[in-house]
C-alpha cells in the first residue's frame, strides 16, 4: 500500500471487487471478431446508491437512455452490464428495444428489478446488436461473476475496445475509524475529449453515502479528471461514468457535512484521476502521457480552457511524439484558446526545463530536453502570471499508430 | 479561359502580376536551411488601396503589428515584403524592431514611404530573424521584381514553408465594359484552422474600388473561404491576408451600389475560395481535399459551426485517409458540435452514396464507396432537415505524413 497527504491509501492489488459486496466478471459472446471478452457485469449483493454522468453528444446511444432511466427510477443499482464491439448507437427504436432487453434479461437472471440494472455499450456506431449472441452471453454471465481479482479482471477485459491495457484502481479511506474502499475501472482510447469522451467508467464503493452527495461528488470529480483528458478531440455517443455505493462498509453516512468528507472526497477524486490518466496514457497510438498545468490564470474557467486547448493541439501532440521542445506551438495554442492572455508575462517549462520566461525565449540544453521528452511522461507547465487560478489536463502524443488505428478501424 | 455562371473568367495562366501595374519576385537570402526562396515581394507601380485581416491569436507576430500600422496610416500600400523560414513571433522588442527595419529598408530601396509597405513572415516561432541575411536579401530583391509569370512564380515560391505546391489564381471580370483582374497567392499547410490559420494570402487587383468597400469585401470573403478551412485545428500567430487594389484598370469606382458589384464580389470570393481550398488540399501530409457541406440547418452560424466540427474531427480525417465510409464518426462530430440537432432527421451522403437517411443507416455498396473515397477529392453532405441554412468547409485527411512532418519540424 502507498500513502499520500490526503489520508487515504492505495490498495496495491485492489480492484472493483475489493469494496465489500461486489462481484464482477466477463466472457466472450461473439460481438468482437477476435475471441477477446466482450460482455461483462458488476453486481452488488445489495442495492447500491447510484449516480451517473453521461455524454453531451446529441446522438446519445440507446444504453445511455436506459441507464439514465434506471438511475432516475429510484436512485439504486444492483448491477451494470456492459458490452464492447458494438456501441448500439444510431440504431433507432430497435437499438433502444435491444438495450432494454439486455437490462431485463440480466435483471431476471440475477433476480433483481430491471430498473436496478444499468447498461453500457462501446464499439462501432450504427450497427444493430447481434442479440442472439448477447442473449447467449447473458445466460452464461452469472457463472462468471465472483468477488476475486479474477472476476474484476474479466470485467476489465470485457469493456476494452482499442485499449491496450486494463484500467483499474482501488483506495481505502477511514470514515470515523471505519475502513471504506473506493474502486474504479474504465476504458477509453480513441474518440476521447473533455466533456465525456468514448470512455466508460465504473466505480464501486462500500461506503454509506447519500444519493445527492454521491451525484454531486461524481460530477465534481468528473470535471476535475475525466473532463480534463483528451486524445483526439472527438466526443463519443456512448460515454458514461456510473458509481455504485452499497453501504456495506457500515460507516456513518457520508455527506459534505461529515468530518471525514474531505478525505473521502480526495480519495474519490484520486480514483477518477488515476482512471482518467490511464485512458490518456493509453490513447490510441500513444507513446506517452502528457500533462499540461496552467498556473497564474485569471479564473478556473480560463485555466481549464487554456489547458484543454494546449493538450488538444495536434501540433503540440506531434511535437511530443517527436521529442521536440517546441514551446512555440505551446504558446500558439495558449494564444488561440479564446482566453485573455498577457502576452508579455508567460513562462513555459517542459519538465524542469525553462524555455520561455516572461515571454522571452530562454536558451536551454537541447540534449537534456530531448532526454526528458523521450520519457513516458511529459509535464508542460505554463504560468500566465495573471492571477491565482490553475488547472491540469492530460493527453497523449499524436503518432503514426493513431492514424493507422483510425484509418482502418471499421474494416 | 474557363467561364462560369458568375460572369467572370478564370485566366488560365494568370497570376498576381496579371492585374495591371504589379511586379513580384523572390530569392534565397539564407533564412531557410535549403537553397529554396525565402524572401519575396509584390510591388504596385502606384499606391494601391489596401485592406487586411489578421490572426486572432493573442500572440500576434511582429509583422502583423507592422502591417496593421502601415494599412491604418493612410489606407494605401505600394508593396508587401514577405519572408519564410522564420515567423518573427514571440521575439519581443527586437522582433518588432526587425520587422520595422524590413519595412523601412525595402521602402527606401523601391522609393516609397515606409508606411506604404506591409510585412509578413512565416516559419519557426521564437527565434530572432537573421537580419544580416534579410538586409542582404532586401538589397538584391528589387532586381528580381518583374511583371512576368516568372516574377509571380518567384514570389509564390518565397512564401512557402511545408507547402508542397504553389497556390495562385487570377480571374477577369467586366466592370461597365472595362476588364478588371483579381489575383491572389497564398501559402499554408500546417497550423491551419478557421479564424485565420498559418496562412498568408496576398491579393492584387487593378480594380478601382473604395477602401471601405475593399475592407468589407475582404472580411466577407475571408469568412466564407479562409475561415472555413482547417488542417489541424491550430491557429497561427502570423496569419494575414492583404489585398491591394491599384485602380489601374481604369474602371468606374466599385462599391456595393455599383451595378457590377455582384459580379466583382463573386469573382473576388472565387479567388479566395480557390486559394483556401488549395491550402486545405496541400495540408501537411494530406492525400486529398475533403469538403463538408451542411444543409438544412437552423441558422448560418449553426451550419458553419457544424461544418467546422466535422471537417476538424481527427477521427473523420483518419477515416478519409483510410477510405473508410465511416458515417458514424461524421454524425458523432455533428452531435458534439454544440448546436441543436434533431437526432431523428439527419441524412449523410458521401459523394453520391447515401449512408444515413432520416437518421437510419442505409445499406450501401462498400466497393463503390471505397472507390470514391480513394479519389483525391471527397465531398461529405449532411442534411439536418431543420431549416434553410447551409455552409461549406474544407479540410484534408490525417495521415502518417502529418505526424512525420510535425514530429520533426523544428529539428
């Protein structure tokens, strides 16, 4: 276990089944052409308080509507079922009927009300689900569910598309002396952009927490983490982040007024940040994680907008791939962000290397810069010296492989 | 000569020196590492009414400030001088002094007031101009100027950076029986995005036209053409489009009230559109021109915003490179444009191939789609069936070569 200043601990081998009362699993039902897992579920042994945030894309996929329907019915979820290989998006009435059938079939199978099941899908847009394969998969899914590491692993595999690695994290935090766990799993690699991108995220916690507090916390954490990553500027039809809190830790109910709220919030945001950064690092074709910190901005909104503009710049991303300390592209992106900038007071650092100070180029050690930029994580820090606000955004480099992956995805 | 419905003619071998009274030329002074031209100028034998539009990037390069200063002094220009290989951007007081020195040295050389000379630069950001080379180049430049095709060609070469082709066009239009020529040359390949990208454009005309009419026409034409192209979403510090009208055609002065205004306007916009499309087609690494037409939108603003979102999508651009009729990415981009969309009434055509009708996928001939998408121009038409507004945007595909070019540009 690692520790940090926020009084929570990272559980080294933790997963979405580490919090009490959760099982998970996955299997291959035939939606993917390869034999990789493409159907998975998380199940809580008791109904969990639930919260969700969804894509802002006008073309919301059918499972988004079904999950929203479930969470809005009585605020509780017992399970989420997820398929990859097909997004069930732009599939009309039949797609909606299919998503509702996934929900009811799985609910019946595990003996819970249909409205206590959320549905998520990711994959190709505009094709109907092969429901014979989905039905067969759902019939076999319950036997795959277990509370071990293997169950969580199976689920994490089942939600991947072009992702190269599974993304999962678990932390432990004390609430009035009671240990509470918060865990999450996510997927996302392309079509990633602030405001919920092609990403799915699922969080489990055994904390006892009020529904409103959970929804507000999920939204705040999303704004600080998932909404600050970008891979390619495209926002998907299927993005969804769902949190379940089943209360089995037995802690005193959490709300913003609770003395341990700050610790719980920090732990919750940390889980989201780890998952979001893992998505950015695993961006399609990416060779490195890029972090952009904007400091000294006039407002949080300005800091966020500038950070997102820099992290989303194709020219900055290409320079990162080429290990090129091209600060000119960084400030060109700052300059087109639409935010007020004092063009005479900007500092730019790449790692520890100062390249621009008070908007004046600084001679730097190109060899050292090259060595730093060849690493697997690059931090860019822009200080505007205009105010006290800051923001951080995460992304990745733009590579040949991004083009290769996306030039041939559908075929 | 070709003709079209707008009553103007394209001059087949025309160039920026076809309008009466203009000379142009270029040479290699040493700002580029290769021996390609990197300094050029256009000179009018009499002061020309002038208009300019400039980058909206907060970090405006020094030459932008100098050109604005020149045009705002008395609205006249006798010449523009342009260098490539160095953007003279983020170069502080010295950069500004250098741009003013370029202006005064060349003005003196050709015997005109300094305020009648515009300056433009394009290339690497954040490095001071090698003024010894610029001074030497300016001393030799006048002897390169001539009114022939060769002079125009030398200028067109001198303004290129990563461009692969020269971009130039000339049209002829009748104004009360008098032939007037309008010509333009442009450069731009990367850092291209709506709202004036890394592009330079220079228009010459021998028309007699009022200064206000020219400025308004330039702005309107820019909105319809240069501001509707994107290569990579990045907007440069140096963008500039300057038009000079020297009146030597001897026509009755043009203004919007003139009976031939519509024909002149159409010809002027056409010149801008040809230059803008040429920049899009020559986008860094591009293998094809992509045109996105949005129809049936609720407003011009909505149509423009949606067109720009689709043309700017990295996923759409990658699919175009892969000749993949991936309409799902097209509508995902429409859906994240931030504009109101009726998600049940959208048609998508790729060339003549209908892929989505009333938001329902249409089975189409994949072979025919592949053959069409392998061509050098792809037209995507999205009809929203919501209103009567439309817009067109131009861009290019995203390719391995874009990444290669930009991963190694500075080094």
